[in-house]
């Protein structure tokens, strides 16, 4: 089986054959907030048998990661979002509004501690299960990022300790 990966980009894929393809998307994780609250993980969505026609182009949009200060994670779509859509993390919550044959929500971000330490970020949804939540900070100790539910998912980043910087989570691609 041939796998093509489109990472954080938008464009058109032209089918080299007529038949069906499996399409998987991940929404992007939300950025953490300076006040210590962590971002939610991106959602996973899949179409098991999308019909394609040789030489026809199909549009896609790859996720754009959330920026610092709570920037929302970007959404990913296939065929202009009419066939498949995976939502990014937003408002500390994991992405959850996608469409497809299979969807698994991203994990929620943990809460910061009195603007001293950050919560852990939620993991992305995986191919087999929903993402795991990040833990909340405890006094001056940052929370742990949510662990990836499977090898295809990304883990959430850990929260910062005592006004330091947290650790970025793993990143997975649209394919």
C-alpha cells in the first residue's frame, strides 16, 4: 500500500488511478496559554473507502499548529471538508466536531496553577482511540502531557514549572 503524507499544507492531490482510497486526517493541537492553561489535542478522522477517479484532483487542507497564548489548532479537511473533516484543539478542549467513517476526539488540556505552572497538553486522537487528557499543574509543578493512545497519535506537551517553558508535544501528519 502506498502512503502519501501532506504535512501542514494545503493543495490538490491528483489521483493516478480509479478506485478507492483510505484517507486519514488529524486536526492540530492548540497552543498553551501564558496564564498556564494547556491546549487541547487535535481530532483524528478517517474515510475507509473514498471513491476517486483517475486524473481528477481532490483538495486537502493540512493542520496548522496552534500558536502560543492559546491559539486554536487548525482544522484539516479532505475534498473541501465535505467528505472528511478533523477539528483542531480549541479553548483547552480536544477537537471534537469532525466528520468521517471513524473519528476520535483529541484530549483536553490540563489547568495551570495560579499562573505559576502550566497544565499538560491533551494528546491527539489516535487511529484506534480518543486522545488522553493532560494533567493539571500542582503548585509549582507543571502537568504531564496526555500520552498518545497509539503509535499514530501525538502526545501532549508537558506544562512549564515555575514560570519556565513547557515541552512541545509530538506532531503527527495528515496522510
